[in-house]
């Protein structure tokens, strides 16, 4: 495992456990009191480096089927932020997710670059490339899933104010998070569970991943533990767009 993680770092696809970056304005949901609603969100990252690991069979899959099966079985709604490359890699699965009324399909760029620098080792892209990432991801997701995405999450949560305005100018609403699961590269299920429970609040947005593999190996296990606990505490699971009107979400800041 250590060798593989070192390889991932060399390919610039390792990111640290997600957290807002102090030097940039992070876009987050506000805290709302609405019957203890909480939104689970899962990012489907895909980079050229991750794609290469699939081609060389060093990683067998970047799709956490166990997680999606659990959400389906227990009727847990979620918002899924897909990269265009991930949808191209798993078109059948992306279409099935888009047809499932439990899930809301959102945009996570095309190839998961850093819109700001530094950004957890992600490759930084310039203004023209940022526009391409937004236009191309939106087009790819529409072609594959039939969904014209309206919600966008910056890779790594990294952005400057001008990037937020760029996203909005393209008809996308930037969405961050208020609850960091810490599932990225985490080998301890208990720590993910504790991270979420210690931050859980009304109107919260949980950020996690649906990649599995070495990037998020314990996400499904953690969610299986978290769902019954959160339900017992009175939380209702909703999609991001159900938290409040989009116009209000646009105004939210941490």
C-alpha cells in the first residue's frame, strides 16, 4: 500500500483530507435549522494519473459499488459530484445513477485539476483551461447522463474569488461543505465516523468520496455505521438542492 500511495503522489493525484484552504475564499453551505436535515455528498474524482493506474491494473476500480448499493438499499438520497473523466470511464454506471431518483448529479470538473495553487498536489490550470474544464465537463455529463448540471464543486475545494464568479457566469452554483469526513486515504473507519458525528449539524453538507480503491478505501464502511446513528439522532438525509432555494445557497459563506 505504501508503494502505491507513493506512486499516486508522483502522479499528482493524492490529495490530503479535504478542508477549506485559508488563503482562498471557500464556498460553503450555511447552517440552517430545518428539522435536522443533512446532505451526504460524494465526489467521483478522476485524473489522468488515476486513469493510468486503471490501464496498468494497479487499481481495479475507481467506483465504490458497495457504497452506492448501500445507499440504494436503505433509500438514502445523496448528491454525487462527478468529474467528466469519471463519467467517460463509467458511462453505464453514470447513466444508471442519473436515472435513480435518490441521487442528484452534480459537476466536479472534467479532469480534477487545481483551480488555485497550491491545491494538495493537483495540477494547476490557467484561465482558459478552467473554462475548458467547466464547459467540457458540463457537456460530457449532459451527453452521458442527460443531466444539465447546475451544481459545481471545486476539486480540492480550492478556488479564488474570480473562479467563483467564473463558475456562476456559466450557470453553475458552487457548493462546498460544512462537514469534512476525512475519508480521503483514511485507513480507519472509526476516525471517519467520529469526524462526521463531531461536526454534524442542521443543514450540514458532508464531503466524502465514491472512488474506493486506495484513495477512499473505508467510505462505505463508515457510511454504514453513520446512517443509523444519524437517523437515531433525528437527522433526515436530503440532497443539496433540497436544503434551501438555490438563490439562498449562492449567498452562503463560511
